[in-house]
C-alpha cells in the first residue's frame, strides 16, 4: 500500500449509504421450506403492498391471484413476480421506489450503523417528468396561453446559409427513438425574432415589436408566424422548468399562477400537489389507497403509465464508518486510476482533436454549433448517434489492450493451474498493468465516485480493520456527488456544505476557467427524472430549456467556441473570454443523447484520463473467472457463465431434471449456493439449492441464452448495517477529489488561441485565384511526388502559376493535396486543361484512384494572420520543391545519408532560419521532446551527423559529403522565404497583431515540412523531432560557449 502523501485522491467526509427497506432475515425466511407460506403472508403486508403499488400496479392487482385464482398458472405467475420483487426489497441497495432508499454518513474513529424504525423513513414524491411535460405540451398548444407567456430565442438556433437550424428539439419529452432537428428559411423577420435578448420578453411585446419593425405585416400574419416559431421550438417559454431545480412541479405552478384562462388545470394541479404532500407524510404501509387514488387522478389529467415518481429517504440513528475504510477507499481509487492512466478514456475524442488541429490548427476557435454541423464544420465525433456521425469508428489502444490481455491471460492460467480462488494483485502486477507511461497530476480527473459493499463478521472486526470491500455492480462515476444528484433535496440542509466544498475544490484546480452546469431537457421525458438536481455552479448552459441563473451567469450556445491544445479540445465563452468546463451533477448516461449535449459532456471529460474499473480485457466470456483482489478490496468478484449451448443443458428438461443438472454443474464448477444472477448492475440474489430460485435462473437462461453468476462475498451473512428488525444489505457511495500535489503544481504545457479568430473571407472556390486538387491513392504516392508532380509544376509555372505547394492527408482515405495560385482566368483557361490531361494520365497509369477539385480554406490563425498567410504560402511553395527533390533522390537511391538524418538536418536548418540561438534551440527541443526514445538509433547516426554538422567546420562538412550539394543547395533555395516570414512574424508579435505565438508558427511550419517529407505518420515525425533534440545535445560539447 502507498503512503498517504503519494496517493492521488482524498475521500470526502460525507458519503451515501443505500439500503433496501426489508432486512436480510426476510430473504432467509423465503429460502426456508415454508417459503411459500411466508410469501402469502408478505403479500398481505401493508408495507410490501404499498411498495409494490409504487413499482407495479399490475403486480399489485395480480396478488389477488395467490389465493382466489383457480388457475395454477396465474397463481404461479403472481408468486414468481412477488418473489422477484421481495428479493430485490431485501438484497438490492439500488434506489427504486420504496424498495430501497438513501441516507448519508460520515467517517469517525469507530463505526456505528444503525437504521431507525421503518415508520421514520421519509417518502419524497414528484410528478414523473414525462407526465408533467405532457401537461406543458397541452398548455403551450393553446394560442391564448402562449400569448401570455414570456419567450426567448432558443439558444441552440444558428444560421446555416439561407436557413436557421435547431440541431435538437425536445418535443416535450414525448419523442421515441431517432433524433429531431428542424430548420426554417431565413428572412429579416426571422432574424429579428431570433436575435438574442438579455431577458425573456412577453410574447405580445415581441408581436408588437415585429409590427413596429415591419409596417407591412398584419397582426394576424405576425401572430401566425410567431406561433409557428414557438411550435418548432425556435422560441421557448419560461413555463419550461430548468432541470437544475429539485421542484420542477413547484416551478410550473408558480409560472402557471400568472396565466389567465387555465383555472381548471391550475386548480387540479394544486389538488394533486396537496395530495402528494399528504401521501409523503404517511408512513410506509399506510399510503397504498391514497397512492392509487393519486395516480388515478393524475392519469385523468394526462395519461402516463407511471405518473408519479417516489423515492425513499432512509432515516438512520447514526451512520459512521471507521477511518480505516476511508484509507482503503483512497488506496483503491489510486490503484484504479493508475491502472487506467496509460489508456486514453475517450479515443474517439482524441482522434477528433487531431482532425480539428489538422483542419483549424491551434489558433482558430470555431463556434460550437458550426463545428458540429456536418455541412459547415466537421460534424460530430465517431460513435455519435443523434444524428449519426459520418465518421468511422477506429480501433483504440489495440496494442495496449493486447499487452494487458496477454498479462491477464498469463495470470489467469497460473491462478487456475495452482487451484487458487483469487488473483491477488501485488505491486509487481500493478506495475506491469500500469506500463511505463508516467502518470501526471494534470491528467488525473478532479474527482470521482466509487461504489462499494462493505462486509465484516462483526462491528468489532470492522473497527479493527478486518473488513472487505467489494466493488459494486455499478462501480462508480466520473465526478464527486453525482449519485446524490436527484436525491440532493432529501438530505437535510447540512449537506449543502459538503456539496459546495466538493465544487470549490474542483474549481480551485482550474481557477481561470468557468465551471458551468448543463441544464438539459431530454427528449425522453422519463430521463428528465434522472437529471433533476440542485444548482451548485455559478454558471449554467441551458439545453432545450431555461436556466436558474441570472442572464450574466447563463451561457448561450452562440457565445461558445471550441479550440484545441496539444492535450484536449476546450470550450470558451467569447463574452467572458474564459474557458468553460461543462459539468453535470447527475447520473444520466449521455451516450445516446443529442450530439450537442454529448459533445459538451465529453469535452468536460476529455481533459483528463478517467479511472475505469478492473476489466479482464476480452476474457469476460470465459466459463469461470476467479476473484481479483487488491489489499482488502475485491476489484472483480468471481463469476461463472451458464449457457444454453452447454453440453448439460436441454430445453426439453423437466423442472426436476434441470434442478438436478444445476446441482451437478454447481458442484463441478465449485459454485457457492448463493450467487447473484447479474446483468451489469442489475443483480438478483439466488439460492441455487432452492427449486423456486433455480426456476428464475432457468427463465432468464431461456430468455437470453447466457447467464452470468457472480459471487456475493457473503452479502447475506456479513452485513454491517443494523436496524430494529435485523441486519440490512447496504452499498456505500464514496466521493473523492484530487489531492494537491506535493510542492508546486507541475505545469501542463498547452497552446490556446491568443486572440479572436479572423472573420473575413476564408474559402476559395474553384474558379478563384486558387486551384485545389485532391489526388487519392497511397501505394504510389512517393513515385507521384518524385516524378509526375515535379513534371506538372515545371509545366504550369511558365503558364502563369506563381505559387504551388503540396501536402499529404487522409480523410480517411490517403491522398495528396495540391494547390496552384494564379490569376483566375489564367487558371481556368490555361492551367485547367493541363491539369485535366495530367490527371487523366495519372488515372490511366493507376497512380491515383480519384481526382477531386475542391475549395481551399487557408489556415489563417495557425500561421499568424491574414497577411502572414500570404508569406507562409511562399514558404510552402519553396519547401514543396525542397521536399520533392529529396523524396526523388531517396526513391531512386541517390542519397547516401539515412533519410531520418536528412529530416534532422532540415529541422535544425529551420530553427536557425527562424532566428533561434543554439541555447534557445536546445531549450525549445528539451521542452517538447525531453525523452530517451530513439537514443540507440541516434548513436548509430552520431558520428555521421557530427562529421557534416560540426560547427567548427561551418558548411564544409556538409558540402564534403556526397549528398551535400543537393541538401545544401535546396536549403539555400528555401532560406530567403523562411527568413522573410520569420521577420514579419516577429514584427507582428511586437505590434500585438500575431495570431497565436511565434513558437506555434515555427512548429506548424516544421510539421508541414515533415508531412511533405515523410507522410502522415505522426510517429515518424516524432522520431525525427526526437533525433533532432539528440543532435542538439550531441553538439553541446562543441558549442559550450553559446549556452
């Protein structure tokens, strides 16, 4: 175990405890021989009946079948349904209606975990959001209501050419499947209506403003137009509740009280509110009748299968865990993050960032909605589904995954060979899984949550450290107190302090950024139940609804731009001129949400490498996997697979035969009697020695074909939570925040745009002064550059092409990009026929597979600004001649120097031309490439390099080499173009007009040189840059007086 000062994360004082409403003894009773009789008694228990009513009114109705039905099938169906729910009510801690609830506890010197009597537990009911949104939809479909509302432009709306577009509409939470977006044709009146205003304004005022601004419009025309905008959600009203409130019903009632003509609806809603309050006040077991009356009343107003959501606050006398549990949680958090640290959490976002940099560079910040638009920008990253991304998913971490899988396969076979029941991860195992990549403070996430079951044989054992932690079926989340999100109002006001402490500690890690909560209205109304939480950040970004913050603290989409650093994409508010970190304090799975929302969530996450649970890396399909232990914690319980294709299984088995077959299988595989039947975090505790439990197993096996059984850790015997009626199952949710590092925080070297981007014309279409060609084909690309490209450039320059350059690219298909500059009429009349003939020959010879003419969009911000762009294009022109000549010489065996070393000489030449002293060059390359990679290779090159680059000999060493004339001559040809660009860039920097930094420009130019010389392989580019750094180190001995 690591000492505390070396750990990355600190567990916060307050944690959540989740526990079922019934003690484990009830489960034990149901396992007995008279379990059926006990089942019948429980079916009449008022507490059980109310809990079942909240979960499933259809099952409640079927309970009558247990005694009154003459059909054995119906009696059996009702009994099985009740059994499944009772198992959940006694053994599963995940909050669900009145089956299980939440409370919170603190760490102390000794443990004390005592629940109060059931009558003290507190119910909290809220209207199901799908039901509430149906009410809003009905109200907002009435023009008489709309005209009384305050409205504002939907901040998701943006201009797309001649149209306005909404990439996401909520449909009042009633959409089923797919993604909705809408667009309307732009016009002056549309532009006027959708302009940003500091506050929502009355609909009637907006109507009057239109009539004033457009005198030719009639009131009827303007009203019809605005109602259409409202229906399509280009306008939204203040009647929509924010999701950063824990009382959306109260919010709606408050807004509805201002509207005339809705008295009937308002009165009925108030009555429902009163009855909800009355229901919540009743102890569990006394509310069945009122609950059924209440949901019937709600269904009369709007049909819904479950119009009321009920959660349970568990009342506890005291909840304390010993400090030793905190220490173990911190050790596990550290281990899980270290094991994840060598793997990128979001490889699709890393790929998207690389493509962003290729397209826009480091100095251009792109409006968020423009970026995600498939026609205007890049579209969404791969894997996004709403709408479907055009990008193909790539393979992520294949090599690392294979390495980890190989290690785990070795350890698994060793464990099985030795007959051991568990794989214990030692420091040696941990180091092997972690790999050699260093873990850095800035890579670690600001916070996390971990879920554990805590087991001990007694309270004394717990206090003296003789306990075990089992990672939960849902292992945790990516942020502190996310699990508290929808329950936050159920804890006493004292919880506001710990929550704000976590927020403050997170925000202190990025003090220059704005942390903004996303208030998001999902298109699936029931999902909105999950996202309701209390506003905890200073800023909000509304997505499809309103915010709780004041306008100054509300960030609109039109204000948001996206830029890139070497490490991550970032979001920025232009109005605030600060980076924005989007957050969400809830547990909604965002993978299938609209692209714009998912992108914001992943932008916030992709800044860091997030922890992940222990995984068997592809070995999960094994018939058996042993327990995996780290310290006192089981990171992965033992599990077994049962399949219908197993030799022992047959569909035709009788119940008795199947039961006996399971006993034989259990004995041969050494499966304990009690196991969880698990699907992700959905777990059902079964006793495989009981026929009615095995019947549930068979039902699931026939349904899915495969069942995973997971060991329990003794959950049914080793519970630590006591209550008046016995021992209760439990699960704990611990929040952790990143510790401050020892000493000063290590710097994270990042590049960000230093000024507002260029807003002038960008795109040169075919027929303009630039002709842009894409030549698709990879296998003969070197040959094309070395022969045909040089031939074309020689042919077009006398005809009026004054600039031309090429680069290599993949979109994802590899191709060469060629740009020619000249007078538009010359390009069209003289050059295009030559290019046509040349391209036809390439196609005929099979050198390319496709030829495309496209528009050229200069990377103005990347290369310093609009004026500097013109100069750098001259550098590209010269560099294209240089690299083409060297590629030709290399291809045809005319070079004796290793081609890597040619690149090194060229990189150092660039650094000299950009005006860096030797001392500055050493510092610059040490900063970016301080590593021992490729050192053995450089040692092979060292003597040759020093022979041709020895500063005491000037250029004599290079010129004396057989390759010297070619290399020296071409670098001299390039030199004046680079010097002029460097001189003007320095001048722009001094005037404060430079886009980005001078260093950024230098490395951007060198990057494109590497691209032309070697292709799109970034590993090759990095190798040459590292070799260049080694070369500078090698020259230190000869140039000590320059350091």
